[in-house]
């Protein structure tokens, strides 16, 4: 039976990790992107863009839930990156995430910003001459 969310679950922290693979910066997100924590994600992306993040991949493979505000934050950041001639790429989108993007009608807008796995992202970036090894 479906009941109301438990208070401790509502405020469970989202985990964010930042790493780098050559020219590519990686923001890994784990857990739930909710109304209560989406600003944390937004601030990390804002900082990465401000620090010259030309190519940023956002790993969504461990996102278990995202609210409409979280989707809005991702869309807003994709637009900000594009306006700065940078790229925010969504990687390892689970069937759950793909269904959400389709349900909200965002597939056309996201287009070449979504990658189902790391191999397809790396193939595209290498074709554009990006280094994906080294510090």
C-alpha cells in the first residue's frame, strides 16, 4: 500500500561526487533529487560552469527519484551551459529517467545531451577531439 513519505526520507541527503576524466568533468548524483535539495545540485553545476567547465557529464545512474523541480533545475542548467557555449551532458539515464523525460516531452529539447551509457558519450567526445585520459 502506498502511504505518505516518512519524514526522514523526505530530507535524506542527496549525494554528489565530482571527478575528472581528461577534459571531461563528471558530476555523479546518487539518491533523490527533491524540492528540499535541488539547490545543492544547482550550485555544483553553477560552480563547474563558472570554473570553466566546457564539458560536464552528469551521471544519473544512481538517481532513484527526481521531482519536477529537479527536472526544471537540470533543464535550466542545460540552457545555461548552451548559452556559455559549453555542454552539460546527461549520462547513464535509467529507464525511470528516460520515462520522465518522455512524459514531460523533453526528449526533443535534450536531444544530443542524453547518453544511455558512458561508452556512447566517450565515442562522441573522442570524435570531437576531447582527451578523456590523464589528470
